[in-house]
C-alpha cells in the first residue's frame, strides 16, 4: 500500500506546476525522452547510446520529437523486420506521388486504381489482397491514423498528406505489432513529417514538371526557451497524366511542444488538408487502344477535406518509469461524383451518382513503461476510440442534368472500440532479448441503419479478439544477429459492408484475423556492407472483398516469402570510390487462396517478385547523381486467375514492369546558415508503357495505364 501511495504521489507531482528547467528533455542523450508514439499505441523507450546494439530505439516518431533526435535507426538486434527511409532518400527518388515513393520500400507494391493516384494512392504488401483501397496495413501520419475511420473504413478516397511534407518513412513489422492496431497484418507504415527544430529554420522548396505539375512548400520553426514550434504549408497541383485528370491540394500543419520541466512536456499538432481531383476510372479494351490516357468518364470527380488534432502529455515519474496521456480526433469530408453506367451500351441513359459523407473518429488513452533494472522492460497501454458517420448519402440523377436526383441511400454508422495491450522485454544476457505480450481488441458497438430505398437495413453487432505476440533476437557477434517473431493481427469488418452483404440481417461478418511469423538475420560489417534476409509467412483466416457488388468472404489466404536487402558504402572499403554507394532490396513471395471455389489460385494483384535499387554518387563540391529503379512482377486481376482480357478491361494478366528514375542535384552553401539546392530529374526514365486491370470501384474499373515518363526541376 505504501508503494502504491508513493507511486500515486509521484504521478501527481508531474501534474503540479513546475518552474521551467534550463534544459529540456532530449538535449542530453543520456536523458533523452522516449518517443510519444502513435495515439493508437505505444513506443518502446529510448535506449542506450549504442544504437547498433539497442533493440529499444523509438518504434514510431510523432509530434513530441525534435530535429536533433533525427530519424530512428534500425538496431542490429531488432526483433522484427523494419525499414527507415530517411530525408535524403525521400528527396532523391524524385517521386511525384506517394505511390511512386513507397514502391522503393521492400515488400510493398502499388498500382493504378482509378486514374486519380496523384491524390489517392493504394498500397499492398506481403501477399495480401489488393483491391485498390489500401486496407491491410496500418498507415499513420506522425503516429496518427490516416484512414477516415481507422477500424470501420480503412479505404482512402484521398490520402491526407502531400508528398512534399513527407520527411521520412518508417515501416515496421514483427512481434512489436502487438503495440499497434488495427490492420497490422501487413505491418505499420508511419509517414514522418518535418520535426520541430532546435534552432530557427526557414525552407522554401518548389518543383515544376511535365503535365503542368507544380508544388511549393513553405515551412519554418524555432525554439524559444522551453517552447518549440514548426509550421508547414504546401500547395500542389497539376493536370495529371490522364486526360481531364487534374488535381489540386492544400496541406497545412502546425506543431508545438512545451517542455514544462526536465521530466514532463506536452505536444500539440493541428493539420488541415483539402483535395480535389478527377478519377477517370479504367477503359475498355477498345478505348485503351484508341488512347491509353483517355477519359471515358469526364464527370468523375472527388472533392473533400480533412482536419486532425493530436495532443500528447509525457511525464517521467522516476524509478525508471514514464507515463503518457494522449487524445486525438479527425473529421474527413468526402464528395464524389461518378458517371453511370460504367460501361454504357449504345442508347443507354447516363446518370450521375453523387456521394456525400462526413466521417469522424476520436481517441483517448494512456501508456506507461517501467524498467526493472537492466533485464526487464514492462510496457502497456489502454485506448478508447469512437468512430461515426452521421449521414452518408448517395443521390442519382440523369446526366446531363434534367430531372431531379433520387436519393438512393441515407446511412448512419457508429463504431466504438476498446483496446488494451501489455508486453515485456526480457534480457537475460547482453546478447539475447525476448519480448512477449498480448493485445485485447473489443468492438462492443458496431451499429448502423439505412431507411431509404430498396437497400433498407439495420445492424447491431459486437466483436472481440485476443492477439498474442512473441519475439526474440540474439547477437551472434557485434556485426551479426538473428531474430524471429510471431504475432496475430486483424482487420475489423468495414461498417459499409453490413449493408452490402448478401443478407445484411445475417451478414456473419467477423474479424479478418491472421497469424504472422518472421525469421531473419542482419549483418553490418566494418567494410561498408550491411545486409539482411527475412523469411515470413501470413495465414489469413477470412478475406472480404467487394468485387461483385456485395461484401463477401472469399476464404483463407496463405502468403509466404523472403525479403533480401543490402547496402554497400563503397568508400569504406575502397578509398578511391569515396562517395559511391549502392542499395537494393528483393522480395520473392507466393500468395494463394486457401479455401473456397478458387482454392490454390494466386491472390489477385499478388506478384511473385518485386525489387528496388539505387546507385548514388556524391562528387565535387555539392554534386549528387542518383539512378534508381523498381520492378514489379506480373499478377492476375481476379481469383479465377483469368488470362484473357475481357472487353471491359477489368480482367486479364497484369504484366511485369521495370521503371527507372534519375536525378542530378547541386547544393551551394550560402554562408554558415543557408543553402540552395537545384535538382533535375525524371521518373519512368525510359517511358515504359505499362498498365493494370482494375476491378470495379465507385469510379469504375477497366484497363488503367500507369504513369508515363515525368520530368521535373526542383529548387529549394
């Protein structure tokens, strides 16, 4: 009892007013604070000074971090596979959109879906189904969920972050996924934006390219005493590579951090983004033959905005313990116009369907960590989250306009979730680390209704799951380690799926659960060579799709593969090659449907091989040249693995593609406090023609051309 009262008293001392300290947390590596992790889960603590052998560096960076703490380094003895793409790598790809950028990460692929990929990317990874909606990976922005509804509606109509504001990417897999949710089967991908600086900074960066592309970033920040701030604004627009495929985006973010003492601080982030883009959809074979970049549905359009707030309070309460409280909220507004029918026959009457919805989510929680000497680190967190759509309506009227529109639906949804997780990292020796834990996921409320039209329905469901995780790493030598882990992940039923199941009153929708394991090895030697190999497998129990116009369970999936990665800093072993480096990754995978009529067939859009590589050379006074590329193997577009294209262009083999990019840049130092950077480059350097077959969707499927060559000039 005395210990409990003492603990409470220490916590209360954090909440009492404290005189400002002369030095804030993070300025001294020996006292650097742990990361204030995603508002949906929690980070491991900041470890010791030796990053090479520290398995406890921050998993996810969020708003509380400052620039001197930089981008996380993947420790040699991490228990799971992980990739961090730093600021230089992000800029050197020359990627015009997020689809291009993430393709350089191992195991992740992207594809065109509806022609609006400049604003609405889609990602898939590790053999999971790719329906163009990015539904099987937990995607965060500075630790905040990026989906309209993190549990109930994971698909993006637009991605609420411009590529210009991306500072780094952190892709985490493995047993530590027990700390995150939902949709962790494919991993956790966090987009890190520019951190709060320690000194006054101002950046102006503009890029101009083909297809009338332009983007401008204005950002700046400073630190005055114990208060730091950073603000960034982006204006991004272009015509798109499809006819009538224009887009425009405005993206603004404000971060603030106040160090209240040498042991507690708070941080606040406010973001707003608006987006408008065309979504031409796919083409029939005949239309594609006439013009691969044509637009058969010029009225297809998306318009919307998103606002996000995120607050974290951190307190070191002594005795090797810290605690954090956090809250966050988001509003996403979407307005979609889609021409119908998708493939009109001669004489068919055309209509225009108009979609409106406001999607909200709010979260509140806490996390705590306590160290028992040098051997044990206990970590846990709890979170409540509410998601709701007060009104999602779809109207339909004749096109061109004439008669009044008819209301087809007026849906309302509410989803409440409760999650609790705890894990323990045990180090019996300096070389061995073992982590084990579990996560409770409960959805006590999932309800909705539609009282308009022929699709009337009501539902009231609940879901519960316990998800364990365990992992271990061992340092064989100071340069070589091995690791292995197992965890269970899930994807919650999508709220809109209840009304679109064949029988909404007996939908029998469940958590889409998966068992995932990894085993791998890492090497980081003194000769400038580092490499890793990770063997993995995902067994997915239930996989729901929307291909047929209904929300259907198509059964099991088994995906297995290996990720190979290597980096060579040539100058460390051959002095005459100083400034030259090579990096690359290769993924081999096999993903098959494990039950149902299509058992044994390949999962749609799940390629067999995928690779990414980059050569870079720094020379002269501030010169840099890079040559990189990506390869994605062929895949099928449906569960039946149809090989012959259908007239609508929705079925057939998606051919393999190899895309190169190049950039030459020059940096001039402007005294001691400034620099000027000029770059020229191109993506799809050799202008390779490529395409995929896209299935359905609100904007219509068909044969969709990939991005052609796009050139640019950047000045910053």
